[in-house]
C-alpha cells in the first residue's frame, strides 16, 4: 500500500525531504512508517517527539505507534507549538 509522509520543521531536516511516499505492507502502522524513515523509536509517544497526524487527526496520544494505516493515507510530522 502507498502512504504519504509530509514532514515539517526539524523532521523535514532529519528526514531530508518535505514529502516521502512509502510502499508498505498491508497492516502497517504509523510506527512502521516512521521506523522506515529515521530512528524515531519513541518519537510517537515521547514529549520530545513530533506531532503526528493521520489524515488530519492527532494520533500521537491515541496509541500512535499502533495506529493502522490504509492505502492512500497521509501522515504529517511536525514540531509541537508552545506558547
């Protein structure tokens, strides 16, 4: 299945691209997609990790790593915004 990853802020720098298209196995999760890009072992659930949106929904705190992906999904990685 094809999944698009959009990268913003320091994640764009770390990954080296603004947009990455991944060909993943059926049943892949957000964690699988991130692991295939860079070593973000705990980034989905750490306070230091990126904001992770799947199809516009923040999945970082909703079992983010285990969130299933479907063909055509878009996952966005960005830096948290603080006041």
